[in-house]
């Protein structure tokens, strides 16, 4: 599998963050999915591929690739706003000090009875299936086909 660029990875991250359907516990039962998703900024804690991919092109495949990211990318934030926009932010540290603080601003919305999140400009949205959404965890799944192989990317975020 071809290694994604940082911009592509951030876009996929944004897409993935925007889907959800699993309730956490009773303390979240009174909050809507929109309230949970927009309650603060999310930081990615896991990027898991099935089947495994050679993310770093070292000849070995990995399922979990978050540890292959540089520290300056691990603190990036994704914020969903109630107005339907999503902001990807560099976080506290930047890999390149000259980069803008905001990586990307795009649109988001729930679909399929709030079991999926669509992100991107109208007509060019990407879709992520929401696996879990609570006050502390956002977990989404994206399916993609590359070179005839179907990959599942599971992204987990926390506050």
C-alpha cells in the first residue's frame, strides 16, 4: 500500500472522526451524538489497518501505525463544530514552524440515522462509519480499496 501524505492522512483522519453510533454509558444517554462529537477537540490515539500495511516502507507490515507518526503529528487536533464545520489543527507542536496552525477546515454531517459521518465539500464528501462515540472516545472505520485490496482503517480519538 502506498504511504499517504500528511495532508491525505489528515483528511482521512477528519473523515474518520466524523462517524459514530455506539453509546458509552448512562451519563451520555442524555447527550445527543452532535453534543458528544462537538464537546471539544479530539486527539488521535490509534490508527489500525486490516490487513496490515507497510506504512513506513521498511519491508514489514504493521496493523497499528500511530507510533510511526512523529511526535509533532501526534498532538494534532480535530474539532467538530455545531455549525457543521470541522477544523484540523496542528496542536501544540508543528512539524514545520512555518506551517499554518489550522491544517484544514471542511464540512461535516451525520448520515444514515447518525451511524455515519460525511466530511468534505458538498458532492465530494468522504464517509466514515461510527463505531463508538462517548464523552471520551470517538472511534470510526473507513473502508478503501487500493490496488484491488480492500483495507479497513479504524481510527480512535480521545479528549
